[in-house]
């Protein structure tokens, strides 16, 4: 057995195109390369020129690109805005996962008046150079937390990250690729276009699709998931929008989409993500009233 495991790849076949690989070979190459990239990412080297050059020599540039392996610009920084309300059981783990994503990040955690001990847990991170903490004296809502977090961002690109572990920071690289390759200004991560997801509430999914459909009717976009947490923006674009945000709670999702859609020439991509939804017993906060509010926001904005 060689270093590739049970599959045998002839060196003469490299570089190859993705179509040259059998389905088993494609899956195996992707698995091995992602493992290698994650190992490199543990030291912050997963997207360095040296790491990607090695992978391109091994597989060919076109295969690497289609497998989501690409160079980050020099001195690139991703700003991760994390709104938090009563997430004491998950906040430390999400911080760990973001730091382990393999992309240089700054974390901006906005505690929105937590009362369950989350604030006390965050105190230990106050002196961390890669982490900025904003404390709200009272609960003001996700929209307010995001607005304040966006304005603190200093990175090239900004992404929203919920603190409840439903969304996996390992998907950042997939979302970031169209922006790095100058194909997009905004990227939405869709839970409905092929990623792995936990099977949960039918009416939540149906309501989400209805809200997305109505939003698309008004914005003339063809998104599949406007309520997704994973929205990624060029920093200058989101900081242009942030001062105009009005919605305090989850209505910020359709508001953001409407305001992005109105920017002349904006380029929007959508990419599949993994999703591990949680139940209300596990702390899920969005409810049917937020769905009704979302419909109102679509009409308003």
C-alpha cells in the first residue's frame, strides 16, 4: 500500500483534470488533500503559496481549484463576527473551531446581554490579540449585535458566525474562494444545495423556502437560502451597509439581502455548506413570530 492508501495513482497521470479521475479516485484525492490542508492549516499554512504550489504540482492547478484549494492573498485576514446570547455551553468550542479553520482570522464576539455565564467565560479572552469582545448591557437582538460587529471589522472579508455550533467554520474556505478569485463580492452559504445537514423540522424548512421565494420575487435574485447564517462580504461593502441596518432581531437577514441586492453591479454567489441544526430543547431561538417579521421585512426593504 502506498502513501495514498488502497488507491494506486500512476505518476504519469499527473497533472490531470478532474474529469480524468474515477469517482472513487476523486473522492479519495479530495479526502487526502483536505487532510493534508487541514494539517497545514493547524499551523496557519493551509493556503500559503508553498502549500498550494505543492498541491498544484501533485494534482494540477485546475484540479486544485475545483477541489477548493487556492492561494490566499498576502496578509489576508478574515473577520469573523460572532453574535452571542446565552451560549455558555458552546461559546468556547466555537472560538476553538474558528481558530482551527486554517485561515488567518480576527474574531469579533458581540455578547448581547447574556445572563447564563457566557460573559464570564468571555472575560478570559480579553487579552487575546486575535479576539475583540463587545459587551451589550442588555439584550438588543441579533441585528444590533451584527451591526456593531461589522463596524469593528478590519479584515479583507467579513463572515457571520453563530455561536451555537449549527454552522461549521471548516466551510469558510469554500465560501471564500469566489471572493479571492474576484468572482464575487458576497457569498451565501446554502443549507439546501448539497451539503450534509441534520434532518429536523419540516415546517422550518418550508417556511425558509417561502421566505426565500418571496425575497427573490422582490430582489430578482435566485438564492435558495436567505435565512442562512453564513453570509460573507467584502469588508468595504458590508461596512457601507451596516450603518443603515434597522432590524434588531432576525429580520436583519432579509434586510441584509434586500440592501445587498440594491448595490449596483454587486456580484453574489451561493455555495453549499454543512448544517447541524439544533432543537428548541438545545437552545434554538428563532420562532414563528420571526418568520412573520421576515415577511414584513421583505415588503419593507
